[in-house]
C-alpha cells in the first residue's frame, strides 16, 4: 500500500471536519494521512484541525493561509507539501461528504494500473444526488461538454474534484503553471495530465449533495471557467510526454 496523503482545502467546514477525518481513518488504508489547507475560516475550521492534530499526532497536519485564496492554489500548496513529506499517492477531495471516503480503497487498488484515478459522475454505474434540480444537472453536464469539446479531453467528468494521483504523476506536472483558481482547476489539471501522456482512469461514484453548509459554487466561478478555458488551451498547448518534469 502506498503512503497516502488526503489533501482537503477548507473554508468554513467546522461542522464537517471531524466527521470526515474519522471516516477517512476508519478505512483499511493504514498509511493514510490528512492534510488540511485552511483559508482562515472564520468558523474556526483551522483551530479544529489543530485540535484533531493534537489528538491524533502524525495523522493530520494543517496549513493555515492568510485569507480566502482559492481552491486551485490551495490544492497546489497541498500537493507540494504532500510530495515534500514523502507521500507516494495524493488524494484531492471535498470536506462536505459529496466525495465519500469509502471509495478510496477502490481508487488505491486501481491506481496500480494508472497514473491517476478520477471519481466520475458521468460513466456507467455513477449517479448524481437525486436532490439535484434539472437546472443544476444541465449546468454540470454542459460545463463538462464545453470543456471536453474545446480541450479535446477524453475523460467524461472533467470538472470532478475527487481524484487520486501517483506522486510521480504530480511530480512530472508543471504545477506552478496551473493557474485556475475556481472549479476550472479540475479541468486544467486533467488537460495538463492528458497533454503529458498520463493515463487517467475513471471510476464511478455516487455524488451526494453536501450534508451541512452551503455550496461554494457561484456565478463568478462559472464565468471564470467559461472564459479562462481558452487561456488554458493556449498556455498548455506545447505540452507533450517528453516535457514531463
């Protein structure tokens, strides 16, 4: 089993953090560690993460950032820290249980056959929460179609944020050139990995609506994604497998 670090960016997730940490630690993944990247949550998420760290030394660590700096930069910060600390595989997931920790053993098993495993909402066997309205489903599917069409992406769920990466894959990617800071970050990472020739394997998941708290998705994030996708295409157009780091 590869030493595994789960990177979880947080902003106002105090109501979910302890439960998701306990759920992760209950898995049959003995080398699992949690890395919280907190953007100065006013609800005390960062302080709760520190308390969990004191209760479970060596199993959870915290990076405190000075403000709400964005999802993409939080993941890049977390990825770099995890690699520096010796992780051999890195998970990215939300703290709100929309990404069930129960899928991680399956991801870990399939990572032996791929460079990254992506939890997918849009392949056979996958499901969306029944509480999603028609408009939300349509927006999500349109966003994926838009991104896949412009960038030529082969993955079905380009905007999903539940992924497990080999350390070698992340180390071979130019993380400092990944600049998207909203949900387009997921698209950009998938595009860079594809351009570099990494094999991404999708596994079906049930995507549950968040149990507690409010979604961070906003119209500004959606507009950023629609406009910046052309910039993503331009910035990374030169990438080829021989350009891996």
